[in-house]
C-alpha cells in the first residue's frame, strides 16, 4: 500500500497530527489534491500533515485492507512521531476507515467518513425495520455469514450508547442527501452525537465531498497553526453544521 506524505507547514516542519486520506473505489489518491482537500487544510492553517494512501479496491476484495493499513500506514506514521492520526475516507475509503477501527480499536484519534459504503442493503433494511440503529438488536450467536458488515453495524451501534467505550474514536459523517447510500447514512446519522453529521445537496461525487470536507474541517477538533492561533476568536468565521 503506497503512501505519499505532504507536510503542510510553510516552514517544512512536521506536525504532531496526521490526516490520512483514503480514496473511493477506482479513484486515485492524487485526486484529493486536485479537488482541494489538501489546500483546504493549508488555507485554514490547520496544524496537521496529510498522507495520501493508494488503497485501491483490490485490498477490499481480498480482505487484506486492515492488515495493510496497520502495517503500511499506521505503524510507520507512529514511527515518524505522529501522536494523533485521523482517517478521512470517501465511499469505500470511509468503509475502510471504519473496518480498520473495528479490527484495530484505539489505533487512531478520529474518523471522518464522507459518503461511506456501509455494507449490504438487506442488512440495512433489517435495521430500518427494527426502528433504527438505536432500537436494533444485533444477532447473538454464530453469524449467518462472514461478511464484515455483520460485525460493523454492531460496532457502529456503540456510538448511540450514553457512555461509549473510551477507545471509540470520534466519528464525523458527511453525505449528499441524494447519495445512493443515503438511507444507510441516515441510519448511522441517527446514532451519532449532535454536531457530528453534515449534509449537502447532491449525490455521490467530488463536488459534494469537497463541500462537505470544507464544512467539516471548520469544526473538527484539530489544532490550529501559528497563524490561526494568533487570530482573535471574535474575528474567526462561525461554522455551520447545516
């Protein structure tokens, strides 16, 4: 799994925080730069470096994504000295960020899932029929199949708990209201704390993801750079989560 590290500070010094970008299926990691994701970090003077990951869809097909993610991305990033790592995934990249935490709990400090694939429609329909993720009773005993979404949805259900486990990283969700996965996104949205869900008009494509990223970046609990830290609070724009 190839990676490309981008240091965002003007002086070339590394930050203590790393944003790991995971692309959607059949998308190139360089598209995050083309679509303004990296420049948005720089424009807001967020004190975080960026890593673009070539996590192509073959890693999901052969079910080696989580293994490679830990070995090729997380562990080397820790070795470089990054103390806080956030995963930012689009579509199947969002799915990858979630299943990585499912298998490696506590290994990152936050997740941003933009229009994530969340598994098969029949399982989501089962959760809808039960009245949503908060009301759904996850099956006990042997699972009917080995698909990872059978384990993912019970893990996501923890976000609805009054006292979520400490190792559960903050999860921010963004999606287009006309996205083909929007019904599944809404299931997850209903279980997340206030202020963690962002929506926009449109479907499943870069214009929506770029708008969402800019909106979310304004409120994510990430450290400010020297320039932003020196700006009086009253002079900063007030973000909207709408």
